[in-house]
C-alpha cells in the first residue's frame, strides 16, 4: 500500500497479488469460496488431490486409525478435513481421532493408538504436542495406556465387537481375513 497525494491508501500490485494468493489458498485448503478467474472444475480437482495427499500424510502418523477405518479412510478424512486448514499431519490425525471418539465411531485399534499418544504426549488442540514428564494415563474408546518414566504400556485394549464365525473381514490392504472357530 502506498499513499496517494490526497492521503488515501492505494493498493500496490504486490498487495493485490498477496490477497489473490490468500484467496486461492483458502479455497484449496480451508473450504473458502473460489476466487475470481478460477474454474470450479479444476479447483475442485486440485482440492481433492490435496485432501488425498493430506490423508496419506496423516495415515503415516496414524496407521492404526487409517487401517481401522479401512476403505472408508479417505472419505472419512476428506469429510472431516474439507473445511479445516491443516495443523500438520500429527495434529490433524489427533484431532480426527478425538472427533471420532466423541462420536463413538473410533475403531478399537485406533482407540488404542490414541490412548498411547495421550499418555505419551500432552496436546491441548492448540499448540504442538509436547512429551509428558510425569506419569500419565491415556484413555480412548475403552483402551487405557499409562506412561511412567518415559515408557508407555497399554494396560487395557479397546473392546472388540465379536465376529460371527466364517464372516470375512477386510484388512487395511483390502485382503479378506476369514475367521473361524
């Protein structure tokens, strides 16, 4: 911004570019409205690609969460993340796991993963997670983990829903595991 002779502020080309870039970023990662001059089709395709990439990064930090949701992982993550700017893949996964826990939709393995993280690290949802220095207990979905002297132990696993014999269960890789008596 520069001053005009009459004292009014006049936008500079650089300031206008920064504003347009901010609008584009908001449209791509935070669900903002499409900026002028961008077609909705290519913008939606780019947004979907960025959400897939973000889901892959979160799955690397939260493998049991992604595996527990199986084929629904991408859709669940995309629905949750569509209007949220990223806070980093560790924090995104943590926030999603907590949201699923609050909705009683957290898979058992993911509940154990969350309980272990809650015992190992302190995370308030605002600042980056920090290691705990004192004994701590993490609870999620019936799972209980305890951290003492820097070591975390899962004391109680999350309850599993019994599966009738002979039912096929898809694993994270898409294979089917057959359970029998």
